[in-house]
C-alpha cells in the first residue's frame, strides 16, 4: 500500500493536535499522575484498531501496551516485533521562567508547539502515535510480525513504576526484537554536511568519593591540626586541569570515521578533537565526553562546625564510563588524573552502560530514510552520556536492537538539546511532521505492507 501524499500531509496535522493535547496533561514526575494521559492515548489507539492494555504497579501510574499483529497468526510469527517506545512523564517546569504556559501546548507564530515535554518526549510520542494510527486507519496491517506501541510512566525518576517494572514483571507483554526510543535523531552540520545521530548505546556511571584525612583541632589555631579539606585543593585542581586518556568504543569510532574517514585509535583522539574544536567548538563539547571516562566533582563535605578543623573531607564525583566498562577503568582513569597522593577512593553506585549492534535492518531503514531526506546526509551511531528506558529493554532482551531516533532538521541539535529539561521547551511543527513521516516509513519498512 503506497503512503499517499494526502496521508503524508495529514500526519503533521494529526501529530500537532496530539502533541498539543499531550502537553496539556500535566505529567510532571514526581508525582507523574500519568493515568489521564494514558487513557487518552488508549482511546486513540483503540479507535484506530489496536488492542490496548494498561499495566500499573500503582493505579495512578499506568503503562500502556498497544498491539497490532499481522492478519494471521502465522504471518505474525513470521516477522519481528517492532515496538515504538516512549515515556509520557516529564520533569517539572517553573512557569515564571517561561515565555509561554508550560502546559498550554500553544502553537505560536514561530511555527513551534510550546510546552513541557515538546522535546522530551511527548513530541516523539505524538509523532509515533500519528504515524501508527494514520496507517491503521487507512487499513494498513503488518504483512509479517507485530507492531507494538509502548508508552511508559516514570522514566524521569528511574522507571521503577515504568519500564524497569514492565521489563522485570511483564517481560512477555513488552518483549520486542526492534525498538525505537528517544536518545537520538538530532542533526548537526559539520563542514557543510548533515549528520543525524542514531542513539545506539548509553554510557554507564561509577560514582565515587575522594576522601582525604587530617587531624581535628580548633580553627583559631590552624597549625594545631591537619586540615583534610585543604588536602582536597590540589586534587580538585587536577580534576579541573587534566584530561584522562581516551577509551574509544564503537560509536565514537563510527563518528570519527564519518567525520574524517579514518579508523581512529585512542591515541588519535586529542588531535582529532582539536580539529573539531577549531571548526566548531560546540561539537567538541558534545563529542568529547562520548570518547572516554568523565570525572565531574559535584558535592563536597568536610567539618560539621565552622570552628573545627576537619579531620576528614570528601568530594563526590559523578564519573561516567563508556558502555561495557566499570569500576576498573573508572579507578584507573581517576588515579591517572589525581596522581600519587594522600587520598582514598570510595566507590559506590555503579551501572554498566549498554548498547545495541549497528549492522541491523533498523539501521538500514534509518540510513535509507536519511538518504531520501538529504542524499548527502549521513546517519551516525552515537553514544548517549546518560540513560533512557532503552537500558531496561536491552537488559531484559539482550538480543533486541534498540535505537534512539527522533529525527529533527529545522532545529539542529545545538538548539534542541539545551531545551530539554529547560524553560521554553518547544518543537517546530516541521520537525514533528518529519519525525511522524519517519516512524510511518520505518514501521512499514520493518513490518511490510
Ligand atoms: Zn526523555
């Protein structure tokens, strides 16, 4: 069934209307309160022909699973399960910082829909819903395999009521071979060429404390004690001044290959980053953290009293490590930066990063779609510095292919990335339409029909 032009035109209008409605449901997490929004989405999908189930750990916080199988059980078994994944909760918004009502869903003269979640990620949910409901209403069904739409609660607070709970408690309901989620799709231009990031992997974290020791004493006689806090000073200076060695994984290697045409090694990174820095420092700021361990001190603690010299001081470091690595690499890179000195490292919370293969039918579909949008543009695998719900799906279904891809072009990544979790979050209707067209294209590419 060809995707008619009139349907292409309609997708943008449907996605716009859906996004405006989704923004108007206040789903700030905590507390989330996702139920009303989920019932609305359930109605839309059922009306289009999906069977829909709501599953909740807590009644007010349901997750939604919608299914549209191929017409016969044998055809359904004869293909992949594709899940379009999204979360419906958002972070908070302070209306006094905004130029528009964060829950107004207003379409303004600038051609953008304004509101909390426009980028993260009610915009993507609306584009996914527009694509699949318009396909289903036009009579489309998978030729082989099954289409699922999964809309989770609680992503912004860790997924204990959402994706994590679903994947642990109801794996058979959400099992999928191919998953399209957030965490990619933003476009950047480098030396005149367009690049679309495909979120194939996510970094992990190893949080730790740098602890220094001294001897307590009265602060009025500084030389009577040994000040543990002052021992942190040279360590903090090293964190500010020194860069740990790089540890390239598959995704940054792929980006360097796309940008420079070479198979880069860890030793090549400083020179290549310097070239990126000279061409566009904004890109260097975003790419550098994907190329190795980052060490960011964020909290500190010393004496409990202003007049007592601290016998112990600690600085907490948010350390992010490339996918597949853990404490061993984090500690090696931390000691390399901090040097041989009088301190202890205490490691705490750790999560290993995750990822999906690059050479897959989903990547082929993305590459084909990108070439159709702009024959000179390139889709490049990328690694996210943080986590999305993909983490839980990759853990529960190790063979699944989960990518973050929500293509945008009117707004490039330097404009859209800073809007996430910030004031004045908004998305151009043009980009919402582009994304809806992509989801319709990918769905039919993977499931036929
Ligand atoms: Zn998100």
